[in-house]
C-alpha cells in the first residue's frame, strides 16, 4: 500500500554536529513525522543523532558500525528538501 505524502513539512529536526547524518543532511532537516511507534530506549552502541522539537528521536547511528537510521521518509516529501533527501540516497 502506498502512503500519501504529507501536504506540508511538519518538523525541523536538529541533527548532532559531527555525526554521519549531519555530513549527509546538514544540521537542520525539514521532514514530516507521522509515527505510530517511536524509540523509547536505545540499544547498546547506538547514539541519538537527530530529534524533533518535542524530543522524539528521529535519527540514530551505531558508534561501532556504519549504520545510520532515520524515522522519517525522505522519499515521500512532496517537494524534496535537498538537506533531507541525502539520507535516502546514501553518502
């Protein structure tokens, strides 16, 4: 089932400077965030690298492996934000 893209961007995330996510997406990323579930506790070796204004964790990275995870869908943005689509395409 295809999800209908949101009509507008809903959050500007703050990305941790120096993280792999910041290298790809920049320090601020405008995204839509529609969650049924969110991160409650981080697993061992994971670090928060992005958060919404309400504190919702939106980006994670593994400290010991090349793993970056996001809680938004850059491919669904109605008008791609160049700072948000980098993560969809890889570094």
